[in-house]
C-alpha cells in the first residue's frame, strides 16, 4: 500500500467518523421534556455530548490543527468530569485562577486526560485532585494522586506521558513531576500565558 492509499483511507475514515459524531451530537442535544429525565440520565447525556464535541474537535485537528483561545479551567473541568465518570473515582477540582491561553485544544485535552488516567490508576484512595492556577508566567494544570509514586505502580500507569510531553514541547510549555501534598505524585503541565492576557481570579 502506498502512502497515498493510506492517506486516502484515513481521510475516508475521518469523514465517516465526522458523520457519526454529528449524528451522536444531534441525539444528545437537549430537547423539550428532557428536564423530566432523572438527574443521572441527564448528566450522562451531557457527558456523552462533551465527549462527542471533543472527538469532533480532534478529527478537525487531524486535517488542520487549529490554535484557539481556550479557558484552561473549563478544559480541566471537562477532563475531570470525564475521568470521574469513566473510572468511578472522586476528582476534586481546585481552580485558583482562570487563565486564558492560545493553544491547540484537542491536544491539550488529550494531555490532561492522560495525566488523569495515570493518576486514577495510581491512587490508593480512589480520589485525585486537579489544580488550575498561574505559575511562574505559565497557566498550569496540576494532577495530584496519593499513590506510591513512579516505579512502584503498575507499568501501564506511565502510558501517555510521551504525548503529554510532545504537547508541552509543541506549545513551548513545561512538564514537571514532583511530590504531591496528598502523599503521591504531582504532575504539572504548564503552558505559556499570552502577553497582556492575565489569568482571571477564580
């Protein structure tokens, strides 16, 4: 198979996926009478819609990566809800600031999701913390767990860090690891704050 054949197959697959995602978004759009549904059902529909929108954004980025002004606190909150639902853990979100950054949001979302995936696999108490703040001129997302730390947790826990580092490097950011105040590991993804666009107070 030539590279052109492979590219055509990928383009066709992305086109088909976009159609399915669009149909899913239509099905999860709020309609009259939905307020009568149980709270848990409405929450799952909202989460499904968020995931479909994220997939649509990722598919669009495959063809033309799009840099956008993004509220990092909103993005982190979306990732926290996804992790809590997907892994059945408690994810506490602490927003110290609401930094607005200029990034390619689908890759940043994947990076935060990967950090959360690692944290929920490492945690001993079935709970993790996500902190959003401004740090040394950067907008930062910190993910804290109370696990035993790198090297003492299952090997799969390290999955995804290569993508996180690639996203950090692509945006001129930093990926740092340290000790968490909860007794485990803290991973911090820091992305540059645009000049003249300070983070808003939480």
